[in-house]
């Protein structure tokens, strides 16, 4: 059976590690950025192997990341033990407990501020996301440990930035960031990391090629990144490599190792890395704002198929079909229409929906961008003034009701812009858009992206119906002196289940 998985081994200790590239510098005079373009290498008799040169420059920028935190888990305990009769009428009751979890991952130092002595480290969101409530320890190549803080997390791309403050005189290396836009299938790829965790295999170097580019629609479970444009490589990547760099033959970071597909849990030559160009745009926002603000234009994009190509008289199966245009959206105001086929966005070709979404999301809010479309037999260029998502405060968003706030949950219609942007599809119910921490919904394990099908015994098919039903159930619950409400939901894997909201009244 094929297993798609993030490459972070999760037992009581998770193992990962990483590396990058650069020259050794004293922290007192390290430049803020390094570029690999001034680092051309020519073969010579003393060093005929370019991989050796890359490794010599890279290894000292590798850091090990250890996260220690506590997670809340629900244990189900039946008060009548194994009695089938009582178990049928009295289902198991959840009991919350906290369990310590330790994970280990990788990261690479890519930027240094000599005034503050802060070193910035790029890694995966799934490596450090629990560190906001716990402790993150970074170990440099010289085995010196530092406590790190989270600069910003972006689960939508699985990119994160953490930072450490170096001791005076600490020697570090910086990883020069390359250009993933110029990759070609067959280019050399070098991965350096800490396979299988903290077992003495730190800074292992593996060599391969770029096997494919632009991989998307990969399913890594309920927390799969929304924006996917993965580099595929056969350079050996194993559990323990998450957050480490993928390098080109010039010693530049071209990707962040993130996931593998495997039939055994180990490497079978299919690994995935986040393109560094996508990561750089995300990191810029994380460092400046602590979060990522993304542009949107207000359409529902659809893939071009062979049948649609013929129906729209297109010359190839490429582009994005506009299936819906939101009223008063940037796309609507620019004149974009249902049936238009988008070929280019802001000068970049968009052969499919995944590329289109990334092109829009990584564009600057407030800018006016050209969009090349086919309309009928004509090719037009429209100019769209980009705005931010309503969640970012640039447009009015749905205000949660008092009952939503009490339950800690907000919902959107299944055909809403939110559902479309996040590729959430459902035939009925409403989409969970936000969950408040330590709320009844959070404690019940409900996650953003779930579909709520029923509140109590009432089927739900709109946010208004949800508001009415949750209000009614809360009133009934208080009147009856109880503290629970039953929901019927569908998770991101399309699994339907009952969950209990427990209120602390």
C-alpha cells in the first residue's frame, strides 16, 4: 500500500535534521544575505567533484530542531467495561489528558542580523507548529544549543521561520537561496539532513536528480498544504529530513524537503520539496508581519480537460477556465467573465489551477496585474486590482453570532469563496472556517475544513440554518441542565462521524 507522509517521525521522539550552504563567517561581520551567483566553481585537479565543494560549504549551516510540547488527547473510557448490553446504551465517554510529545527536525540558517545577532532559520510548519506552546531547541553544527522563538507559521504552504539570538563570537554559515524557477528535470539535486532522528546520522548527504516539477494535489492527510507546487527528487529523503534544504550543483537552496511517498515508511526514491521561490515569498511576509497575507481576485477556477479544450476551441489542454465570478470582486470589476480561459497571470503562464492559485496568492495586494484571457475567438488582456482575503480585513467578513462564539466555531456556505479557495467540496452541510482555541469545538477535535452535516437531529445546509440550530440546541441544553451538544460531521478525508461539544457552564 502506498503511504503519503510528512517526513517527520513521530514516536515519543521525532527525528529530523537539515542543512544548507555557505561559507563560515564570524557572526560579527556576516552579511545580511548571501547569493550563490558569485560563487561559481570550476573543476580542478585538487577538487574534481563539484558535490564535494557544495557539501564543504553547506554542512555548517545545518541546524537540528527539537520541539518539546504537550498535546491534548481524548481517551475513551466505558463505565461498564466490557458489558455489551450496557456499552450499547451507554457509549464511551471521552476523557481529556495531556501527553508530552518530542519531535526533531531540520532547518537552515538563511539570514543574519549583525546588529541584533539574530539568526533566521527556515524550516517546515509541521516541524515547529507545536513549539508555540512548548520549547524549541536549535543545535548548531558545533553542538551549541539555543532556545528558538517562532517568527511565523504558514500551514497553507508548510513553511515556517524561527530565530535564535547568537552568543557574541559564535561562528555561523548562511545558506544562499537559489532560483527554483529555472529548474529542469534531470538537474542534479543534493539533500542533506538527519535521517531517522537523533541516531547519530546527522548531516547525511544524498545525491539524485530533479525527477519532476510542479507536483500538486498530493494528500498528506487532514493538514495537507493548500498551495502545492512540489519539486520531486530521487535524492534519498527519509523520516528525519523535514525542513532540510534541497540544493543544486552550485550549492544554492532550491527547495525545503517536506514529504515522501513510500510503501514502507522509508525512502523509495520519491521525495518532495517546497520550491524556494514559493518559500521566499512566504518567508518575507512571516518576517515582516508574523503571518501571510494573500491576494485574491474572486473567481472559481476550473481545470481544462480534453473535452473542455474541444468545447472552447482551445489549441491545448492548458489554462484555467473561469467557472464563477463573485459580485463586486476584483475580477468582476476588471471585466472577467464566466467562460473566459486564463492563460497568463501577471506575466506568468498558468497551465493549471494549482499554478494559478499560487500565482494569485503570491502577488502583492494593492497592485494592478495583467491577466491574459481567451474569450471566444479573441485574446484579451485585462487588468485586475488585487485585494486581500476578507479574513485579512480588507473586505467585510461574516461576523460570528453569539452562539458561534460560545461554541468556538464559525462556518461558511459550501459554495462560498472560502470553500473554493481551499478546495473544499461537499454536497451538503456547511464548512468550518475558524475554530477558537480551547473552545468546545476545539476540545472535540473539530478542525477547519470539516463539514457540519447535523446539529442535534437537524440537518444543516446553510450558515443561517447552522446559526438557528446551534442557538436552539444551546437554549435547550441550558434549559435541561445539560452541557453537551451532538454534531454529525465529515472530516477532510470524507469520513463521517459524531462528535460531542462539551460546554463548561
